[in-house]
């Protein structure tokens, strides 16, 4: 869920993995592995990514309601 | 904040560190270090502790409003 939230929010903000990695002080490969769910990220990384995405940390670990197509 | 939330919720549930460590599959020393803020816990640990405390993971990383003394 965490990885999918990072990817969704990154895309919503129009950021590339490169841009997010720069803002979060992580490598692009690290961002890619987080989004692919291959990382057991730490709470520090959760905080750093939330700040870089300008969201609350809880937003990255909470399931989002599916968008209803109206 | 995470450690303080774990400690507060553990105490609210009347659990000792030993009991929480047993429920979470971690050592008592680990729980003690988390509560003391000496651990950069991972999201897996956040999930395990939330389950053991019967709360949502976001409850462990969200600042709580100070209880008003009525």
C-alpha cells in the first residue's frame, strides 16, 4: 500500500521518480524499489517522502477509497 | 512521537512491555528501545505493533491532542 500511495501521490503532483528522489534525498532506484513494494521502508523514510510529497505521513500508509468514475 | 504513542496506547490497554513484546513477536528490549525513541522502526514493525495494540497504523504516527483535564 505504501509504495502504491507514493507512486499515486507522486504522479498526482506531476513529479518524476527522479524529481521525487532529489526532493527526498534518496536515489531514483530507491524510489523505484519503494514504489514496487520491494522496500521495508523506515519511519524516517516515511517522514522524508511525506515531506517531499507535501502530505501527512499517515496519507502514505492509509488505503485510499477507490475514485468513483462519475 | 511513534515511541510515545506505542507507550501511551500500551499503557491504556494495560499491557506490560513484556506482554506487548510477546504479542508483537519482538523482544522486550526492542519494545523498550522503540518507546524510548532509540529505534528507526520499519513499516512492517509499525504494522505488527498496531495489530498487537489493536489500533490503526496511522494512530501510532499521528500526534494526539493533549487530553483536557475536565
